């Protein structure tokens, strides 16, 4: 596996504010410019290896990806967020050791990393055209132009593009309106995981919260007011019924009193 930078034996890297690793110093400063030079960390390497798996059915060549990177392993911690890396000959696909991968961009236009970007774009376009029923087939130029436009916008804002972001822009690319629609990709349900991360509330605290009027919704308050109104109406009806019963009892008593009285004689004419 030929490399264009034979004397690049080590490099010092730093962790940036964007949580990506950037090259701070190299053993070959003649051919390597460290200004904006990014390096892919082991976690990102694993993600890329997983992401290219679906492309194997569409012509992905592992050797092209191997040739595009110079592998390094951690040598020692330099402190202050910096680490010394030492070059190794291991394969990023087969090594059991956690490796960093430095893109070989000595020749940015026609070098191994540029070849990888072109290769992945072609494989991605083939896959998208195969799994989606587009009205018009995607073209490599169309995808490259769209990705380049987004990157130029970031350059205009003074943002350095990390090599991992360059690769993910290709591996995750989908035309507008087709994002997240790839085969086997399920969208999480809204109900999935609801309440899983919520803290548990003690029974006593829960009762206290239920009695706190400041935590009630307007709808709950309206329901309570309606309930109070119903209770009041029911109570009034009961009072009216009691009064009616009382009047009936008084009437019955009067009738009984009259029946107990002695009959009066008729008035003579």
C-alpha cells in the first residue's frame, strides 16, 4: 500500500472546540501544511467503515479507501488537549487497535483522498438511483455541485471543513425530500421512549403536586368549576326536594287535624 509521504512518522494533534481532532505539528513540515489539516479519530473511523458497507453492492473498493489514509496510533498524551500520534502500517479495516486516520492530501486535486471522494460519490449515486424511483436519475455532477455549494457557504463563513464532515456529506447525501427514506431505515415513533428519562416522583411529592393549584391547566380548572357547579345544583335540588317534602308533610298534618275535629251542625235558615 503505497503512501506519498514516506517520512511522515509522527504528528501532534489537538482536540478542537468542535470536538474534532486537528493536526498541530508534523514530522514532515515541508510537504505537509498543518493549517486546517484535520485527522479522523478512532470513533469516526468506525463510523465510516460501517457507513461504506451498503456501498459494497454498488462497486465500493476497499483498497481505494485504505490508500486514502495514513494510519496512526496514540503514542503519548502531551497534555492540554494534545496527543502525540505515531504512524503504523496496520489496515484501518482489519486492525484491532484504535487508529487515527490522516487523509493523504499532499495532492489535493488528484491525490488518494480526492480519489476516495470521487469513488464514494459514484457509489452513493448508484445506490440512490437503485433504491429510489426518481423521475430523473441522479448524476454524479449534480451531487458534487450540491455538496460543493454547501461547503463553499461554510468557507465564506470562515469555517474549516473537517475531512470527516466531507465524507459524511457524501455517505449521508439524499436529494431534498428523500432524507431518511432509505430501505431498512425506520423513523422513531413519537411514543417511543416517552418518559423513560423522567425522574421518578415519590408518592408524597406526587400528592403535594396534585394539590398545588399553580400547576393546574386552565382546562382542569374549568372541569373543577363545572364539577363544583354540578355539585351546587345537585345540592340546591336536594334542598328544594326537602322543602317540598316538608310542605307535603305539613299539608297532611293539617288534613289530619281537620278530620279529628268534631263535625259542626248545619246552620239553620
